[in-house]
């Protein structure tokens, strides 16, 4: 039975992640931690902002009467 498309995609992503992990392990220790931090920041969820939302910029829309 052939693999499903999503299964192939997941398999390719897992292979890429494993290859990336091995490449990172080959880098000197000082650089390794920074690379991991950057990689985790890239794939993690965006940090939620706290407080008041930013002010809208530009000219306010004209009110219809």
C-alpha cells in the first residue's frame, strides 16, 4: 500500500530535522547553543503581547451619516 502524501511530508520533515540536528552537533559548543536558540525561536509560537494593543496609524475613516 503506498504512503499517503501527508505521511511523506512528515517523513521528509523528520529526516531534515535529524540531518539538521547532526549538523548542529558538528559545530563548536559555543556556537551550538546560539544556533539552537535561533532555531527554536523560528519554529515556536509567537510570544503573546501583553497590555494595550498598538495605536492604529493613519487617517481615521470618514463617518457616514
